[in-house]
C-alpha cells in the first residue's frame, strides 16, 4: 500500500503479547477515479466487504518488540478481487477506505 502506514508505539507491557492489525472500513458510497491529478467521484461503490482486516506478519509478539521501532505495514496489499488469496485485503473497487 502506498504510502506505507507506520506508527510508533509506547506504553505497552514489554513482556505481554500483542497482535497488531489494520481494520479497513469503507467511509463513503462512491467509487473514486484519478482525473487530471485529482481524485473525483466516479459513480456508486459496491457494497462494503465485511472483515477487511490485515494482521501484521510479526503478530503476535511481545510489547518490547513493538516498541523498539515504528511498526510498519509495508506488506499490506489492497485488491478489489474478492478471492485474491493470501492476506490481501479485499476491498470494493476504488472505494474510499479508512484504516
């Protein structure tokens, strides 16, 4: 996914186990298209896909692991293929999403 989502984590119990994930939620009812350098509404979006979750590949892991450097979700891939296989996130085509 571009740009890559990264977050710094503090305040965890260093010896406790944690799972990090992204849960994508559709935030509007439009499809979007890129026209002349801008994103513009391009029609009505398909119904939202339930359970659009990406689990970080280092999960589960200790709090110490998550706090030592920013957590990067550089391997997240978004797709509009409903049976993409693997841990790609099935999303509605060109929909506006909020991680």
